[in-house]
C-alpha cells in the first residue's frame, strides 16, 4: 500500500497520538469548559495537519513554514494544558503524558524546520 510522505514521519505519528489523547481529555471536562475543549481540539488537530502540509511541500522555506506553524500549535496546546492543570480539570496522568508528547513533538519540529530552511 502506498503511503504519503507525512505518514513516514515520527513527529506525525506522535502528533496523531496527541490528538487521540486530547480527545480523551476533553471528554472529561466539566460543563462550562467547552471553550477550553474547543481551543485544545483545534490547536491539537492543527499539529498533524500542518506537519502533513509541510511534508508535501517541495520548497524548503514552505516546509519550514508549515513545521513552524505546527510548533506554534503545539506550544499553544502546552499553554492550554497548563491552564487546565491549574483549574484542576485534567487528570494528572493524562496531563503528564500529553506534556511529554508535546515536548517530543516540539523538539522534532524545531529540528525539521531548521533543516528545511
């Protein structure tokens, strides 16, 4: 079976794993926190989407631009995680797992963006 370029990337697989984790996390949010759930889902989903777009580009500067956008979305998710943790609305185990994934994703994206330039 043919695969797309982005499907071969570890960072893409980690980003998909993060989206699945986010989906589990937001299911546990209490009523009245839909705004945080929506923001986290949007930002989390944009990580693999931007990685896929970047992987499909031929221009190094365009690849780098998409990888940097994915990194920004990942750091936005880290900030939302911090808010949720401070509000006490996220399971500590899921919080730690999500933060670890984000740290890994951001590190890979920084290297990929720099290499593509």
